[in-house]
C-alpha cells in the first residue's frame, strides 16, 4: 500500500512538473528589451537645467521634438532654426526638449550655469533646456536608451553627433529620427512627420513656405 502511494505521489509530481514546464514556455517572461519597448515616452522623469525633476507626462497631447544640443561646433546653427520652429508653433502644441551633451568632440563642456547663460544670451532659446546627459554608452540616459530603441539610425542605433532629432507624436509615439545635418526647418516635409503637420490644417508646401519665410525675416532682422 505504501509503495502504491509513493508511486502515485511520484506520478503526480511528474505531472505537475510537466504542466509547469509547458506553461512557462507558453507564457515566457518579457525580455528586458521587450519591457523597455513597452514603455511610453510619458513614463520618464528627467532633470531640467535647474536640477528640478520633470515628468514627461506633462507633455501628453503635444508634439515633441527631442534634441541633443551643444553650444559649440558647426551644427550650432540648429539653435537658430529651432528657435524659428518653436516660435512659429509653440502656441499650437509643439514643444522642443533640448538636452545638452558633451560626448561629441567636447562641444558642450560647461556646467549648468554656463550652459544656461550661453543658451539664453547667445542663442536666445525659449524652449525648455534640460540637464546635461550622455546619449551613448553604459551611462546613457534612460530616455535616450528608449528613443534609440524606438528609432534606430543608419549604421547602428547610436547617436552620431549633436542635434540628432526625435519627433514624438501627440500620443507619445516616436515617429521619426532625423540626422544632425537635417535642418529643423525641413522636418515638416518628411512623410512620417504628419503628426507635426496636424498642428495646422495646412499642406506640406504651405507649412514649409511659412516657416522659411519666418526664418528669412528673422535672419534679415539680424543684419539690420
């Protein structure tokens, strides 16, 4: 009788083990990459240039252009064009989030106060400036790990230089990634930037024409 019970217990144990094995393989745990991909842009909290926490969920319903910026180098002309874009569309729901980064030829070496001084006086940026971050490597900011996972680049996901731009739609989806050499004023012409065009009931050519006109006026005023 005892042998019968032992055999029965062994069979039950084997059955339960087999059932657990089959269940675990049919319901695998999500990988770290899958968990990262399931996040939303609104799940991240970052530091602004003053050191304050900023939860990105405050930008829900807005079109975001997220840019790693630097105060020196040839690509700094992006600052002027970003200003034009922001002034044109900020009242219609566009937000530009600028993250200083010193990983490319040391072109953003300053501390918070120095960066804020340069950005406000030299470039007169009105859009939000955040704390300095790393965008590549093991110390990359979690937000940038997420952005790169959502939209990889040519020859790998790594950020190639200052002023790489990520366009985020009103529902928090990363819809496009633009190279540092892409002018902020040409972003509207991209097929995947329709979320940005939804700010106005205008055609691509009308939006582009208006933005370029604003930029020309701004440039002309600097020479007067």
